């Protein structure tokens, strides 16, 4: 028997009431993270020619594949070949590595493991949005210590407000520091991070989010793990390794922190095909492929920055050590620029909602053809201003 439309409507209404009465109070006002893919979905797009430069993905795809004979079995909790490969790549021991469903799951696990509802995390905006979202969905408060703008006359960079971070960290279980920072693009001073680590050593965990570290591998703070038991490093295969679709990331820390996270993580966090493909990406051949692409993208980024500095509406082109570039606009609003690009089927990311970032847009570095298309549109915009 088919359910009638009116019956379905009635069910929907009572289900709404039920949600309204049972949902956790702190979730009522929460808006889901506006991920690049929720704003513009791939499968929902009827235009296959769309140029996707809004999610800091890699324009290239590595050749990895999985063996279908594995599908009927549960995967290992932490697949050994994968953990061995990542530990060797990151130069840490295997008990210092946890594989997760992307670095995003690492963020969530840290909060669920070390913060009770009503406790605090500390973030330094403008920064990656998921720290706050993961905290809020767990009823954890978010303390904000904004980055400091440093204007050299040539350009503007951002640095940690170390004394405020140290002061406020007294009330925080976890301090999140993103370096290189998304969406600003530059790294945080290592001495500043060390100052925070020293001041919080016995009190809080300091998380260094290194999602983009392959684009400036010399800037990693992995060498500090042996000295600071409160340091946690987040890594991912989504950016330089070009495997965002796999959902695979890593948390690096002391064995005791990793063991604590293992109490909270799902029983089978890494699907067997994902583990297989990720392990291939971390082989010598896979690493060489990644490094070649990184060099290529870094060169293209530097060329794009040089070009962008000549546009009169590009008030600030922020320095970048990543595969994206943040631009602060003058003369043109970010909404207008975004819409101009959308009409040309090019998706960029508007960052104007972030603290200190009015009228800024973030451009992911794509293929040569994609960047030529981007430069064409910007050049046309410039010609309208003469
Ligand atoms: C993309 C990104 C992540 C999330 O990476 P996934 O592994 O895809 O979950 C984490 N942190 C920052 C700063 C990012 O830009």
C-alpha cells in the first residue's frame, strides 16, 4: 500500500516537532560548514566545463587503484602498510601515527577526546573553519585570538599574537594553529609556535595543522614532537597528494595522545580500498609524483602572484607557501568578482565573512589552462576600470 501525500506531510510535520523537542539546545542555531562542495556540488553541476578553484584541490590525479577482492571483509583498524608508509614519510615512529578519515576527523577526535561540553578550544582567525564547527557540535566553546596583521609597506602578512594566545590558553584544552594557514597562505613563525608550546607544556594541547606542508616541506614542525609532549600535527592526503576523494589524513603526536584518540575513533575508520590506494601514494613512486606536482604548482603560484600584483584592484596579494592565493580587493567587491567568475563557469572562494578579510577572495592554483582562464577574466576586469 502506498502512503498518501497528506499522510507523508503529516509525518513530516510530527518529525519536525520531534526534532525541535529533542535536538541538543546548542545545535539549534548552528549552521553547517559551508564546504566548497556544499556551496557548489560536482554532481549537481550540469556544466562539465566548470573550473573548480574553490577547495584547494589538486588539478592532477595520481594513478592509484584498489583490489576488489577485499570488499567483503572489514578492514584493519589501522592498516599496517599504510601506517608504516606514513611514519617513514613523516620521519616519526609508527606509534606516533593515527590514520583518520581526512584531517577533519583528526580535528573532531581531538576535541571529542580532550574537551567536555562547556570547556574551550582556542583558534586564531582568520583560519580554517572546521575547528569552530567541530567544537560547536560538541558543545565546546571557541576562544578567538585574532592573528596580527603586519604591514611591511610592500605587503601584508599575518602572525600569531603570542602573548594573548599564551594568556588565553590557560582556559583552553586545545590551541589550534594552522601553518601554512588557510585561507591566508603563509606559515606561522616557528619561534612563535615554540613560545606557545613552552608556555602551555603542562596545560594544553597545541595542534599544528600542516594540511599544506608539502608545498613548503622545510617549514614542518615535526622535529618538535620529540621535545614537546603537548604537540599534535595534522596532515592530509587531500591537497599536495591530490587524493581529496579518498578521505585520508593523519594525526602525529606522542604515543600517549595517539592512544587516547584510539579510544574515541570508530572501529574501522579507514576503508580497505582507501588504505591500499593511500599506501601506493606513499610509495617512492607516489612520493616522486607528488613532489613533481608540488614544484609545478609552486612555480605556477609564484607566476600568478607576480601577475596579480599588477592589477589595480588587487589591493593586497598575500604571500603564499601553499597551492592557493588570497587577494584583497579594492574598487571591486568580492561578490561582484565571484559572480563575474561564476558567469564564466569558474568557481573561486569568497573569504569575506572571515575576520579581517573583507572583500577577499581565495584562488586555488589549478592547471596551466585553468590559470590562463582565471588571468583572462581578471585582465578583462582590469580593463573595465581604466
Ligand atoms: C583541507 C584542510 C583540512 C582537511 O583536510 P581533509 O584531510 O580533506 O579532511 C584540514 N585543515 C586545513 C587547514 C585544510 O585546508
